[in-house]
């Protein structure tokens, strides 16, 4: 493990919270999407699951290897290394945008339901045209809490274990899953490998995130016991083997039912879905990020003192 990685992670989190996302023209995830769209039509002609493997390999070589080479050669100057690495890492996760998007929907829901539906449509893969208030709130909380894993914990955990290139590799796979990881006729073959690899990469982070949310509910004096209960009862209700853990832990903590009609139901209707529900979910998200960073700091200190003692 890179001895400077926690410093890099803290810097990256600071950059993200202060500045948010890079402009679309410069953001690596946008460029990943453009490259996928460019080469996908040719790979679809292969009509084999190998097409997904080739697509993943091309994206990995294009985006992960340059980062690997760059950070290796930057180590001649550790200040420069930390600064550049922190900036690159900040592009692989999103805290500010995730929270801001949820706040925006809550604000729109007060005054313009159509705008709220439109904003929700950017976050979830369902028809949002006829969603009522409760369904908009549910979709918002689902997206917010699912992305605690995908957009925060997973990339930062991979950076902690494998360095900044590890986070970029995770972002490549997760972006591929988001763009081609569907079981429809067009993507069934090309999306199989990225989707399965994304499931593997998120297996541990998803379950860790669920546990962190339970602990965060305890800190916030929410119903952490119900959070634990609902997570273990309903986390497997989703088609994805991973996305249900953070959603179920949050649903239990807030005493709400989250539902994607015809696909899954998570939690119980102890409390109604109200505007305040989104703000409570945002509080859980903020505390969960803080707890996760404390866990990484604890591991960093443990490893540092272990190396010092046994050196």
C-alpha cells in the first residue's frame, strides 16, 4: 500500500467538496463514455461475450495504464506526486454532485414537480413522467444511497488498496456497467463481462457500506437496529447482488419503504415518504462518508505504527 495514499484521498475529497465535477470537456468519465460509444458498434458485430472483455481491456489500457505510468514517474517529488494524484483521484468519485443532485430534487419538489421528475430521470433507469411525490422521493433516496457505494466507497477503497490507478480501473468498470451492463437484446453479450466484473468489484464495498450506514444511523440516533434488520432481510431483493445493501440499511434507519415498481420493494411503511426523508438520507450519506474516512485513517495509522515497530 502507498504510504501517502490517505493524504491523497483527503486531498481528493477536499477538491471534490470544494470544486465539484470537472467540466464535461475535461472529465475522464465523459471521455470514457465517448470512447465506449465510438467502438461499441464495431464490437457488437463480434456477437460474443468476448466483445465485452475486449471493450473492458481497451478502456483499461486507455485510462488506467496512463495513470499508472504517470503516478510512478511523479514519485521523484512527493509534494507534486500528492497534488497530481489527489486531483486525478477526485475525478473517480463524486460526493458534492451526489448530495447536490438530491438537494435540487427536494427543492424542485416544493415548487415544480415536472422539474423534479426531470431531474430524477437523470439519476434512475425508470420512466419518471408520471411519478407522484412519494415515488420521486423514493427514487431520489434509492439513487443517493446506492451511489454511496458506487460513487464514493468503492473508488476510494480501491485507491486505498491499489492506489490511484486502482480507483481509475474501478471507474472504468463501473462506467462500462452503467452504459452496457443491461440484459436487453443489444447489450446482453457485450455487457456481460463488465457487469459481472462490476459485481465482483463491488461485492465487499457494498456490504461494508451497509454496515457503515448502520453505524451512521446509530450516531445520528436513528433506528440502527431496524437498519440492521432490514439490510439483512431485504438487501437481496434487488436484481443487482450489491445495490440493495446501502438502500436497505437506509430504508431501515428511516423506517420507510423504497420501491421500484415491478422490480423490488425494500423496507416497511413505518414512516411516510416526505421531503424531509431526502434530507435525512443526505445526513446519513454525509456521516457515512465521514465514518468511512475515519476507518481508512485508522487502517493507515495501524499500518504506519506496525511498520515502525517491526522495521
